[in-house]
């Protein structure tokens, strides 16, 4: 049993890969904020709690945004390389060889 390529993956698996990537990005961002809070200590948090919370928010958004680029790129890749299945509107429109009514060709 080999590794599944993106051609052999079912659409539900592709969605699961992308959603799992976003979940992983969320968990990594939470861990980064928790690590920063643990290492920063309590110096000045009492006097400027709002500024500290905003700093944590900025750190979370930055880390989440950076890590979320990977599942976003995977989702775009999966979307752009999906199979082109024939549908009711695929292919050239039918033509009878004559111009439509009201569009006479004017040749000299």
C-alpha cells in the first residue's frame, strides 16, 4: 500500500487535510501564546493588562496566519488540479453552420 497522491484522494479526504491543517495552525498559535505567557512573567501585566492582551492577540494572529499558509496552499492546489469532468455545459456550443437570425453577413 503506497502513499496516496492528490489524484487518488477522495474529495472528502482533501477537505479533511485542509481542515486538519487549519486546526493544527490554531493549536500551534495557542501553544505560541501560552509559551510566550509562561516565559514573559508578570512584569507589568497588572498595570497594563489590556496592552498585554493585545500583544497576545497580535502574536496569535501572526503565528496562525503564518502556519495557515500551508493548508491554504494545499486547498488552492487541490482546487486547481481537480479532475475536469464532462458536464452539460462543457464543450463548444452547437452550431448549424448558419448565422443566427438577424445577423446577416455582409460580404462585398
